């Protein structure tokens, strides 16, 4: 005679194992406070400088010229001229918002 007690299904045991692994991983990891990690600071500063500097200006001009050509050809109408303008605004404002979010002090 064979007796078996089924505590959990296979999927539940896999889920519990993953939760145990993740809890050990979280317990042993070092805490990181926003704004203190400088691993990618040089590249993030360089990309921000490019987009807010002369490269961002050149991108905005090229996008606007493509929009003007599309508007002259009759493709997509006024939207093709307005989109590059708003794109350049989004680049500058978006970078400011992102930088403010990562350097926020509570």
C-alpha cells in the first residue's frame, strides 16, 4: 500500500523556490541610494551634453528640414513640420525632467 501526501503542485514548488532565491539575493545585495552610483556618469554626461549642445541643435535642424520637405511634397501635412519642433523641445525638457528625477532630494 502506498501513501502519498501532496503538499503543493510542481508549479507552486518552483514558485516558492524562485521566491526563496530572490529573497536571499535581496538580503545579500548592497543598498544603492539614488544619485550615489557613478558607474555610468561619464557616458550619461556625454550624451546629455550632446543632446543639449550642438549635436541636439543639428538633429533638430535636420528633422525640421525633413519636415519641410515632407510638407512641400504634401505628405502628412502640417504635422510633419510641427513634429520636429516638438521633438527638440521634448529632448531638452525630457533630459531636464530625467536629471531632476535622479537628483531629487527629499
